[in-house]
């Protein structure tokens, strides 16, 4: 699955595809426009990938101080990318085989 296929699956499906990690489920929910479900999925993880998605979600929300905290937890910095470009970059990095 590619990042674009994940985005399309969010438009067409009622639930995330089977086998997605928690961070990818969070991205799927975000692509559907359900920030709360995305946040719950990201917050459930304790790993760097979950923290990365969590940071992205707070960046989208406009809470940059909270986003920066989660970027640090992920071992990253806030990128100089559009939110959509960041979403695609995260999805591409986290999808199997990437």
C-alpha cells in the first residue's frame, strides 16, 4: 500500500484496513477528518512512530508547543512542509516495505 492508497482507503472505507499499525490507523482517521479518533490511535502508542503522528496531529490542530513536545519524543523536529506533504511523508515512511 502506498500513502495515496491509504488516503483513498480513508475516503472509501468505514474502518481502517486490517493489519495497519496504530500510527497508520491514526493517519487513516485523520484522512477521514476524524481528529479525535486519530488522536486516540496515536496516543495509544508509546513508540517513536506514534509520537511522530501525535506531533503531526497537534501541528494540524495549531497547538505548536504541544506538537514540538511530541516531535522531540519522536526524535524529530517540526518540518518545513505543508501538513498534507507531512502526512504523505509519514505514511510513506511507516507503510510496510517503505
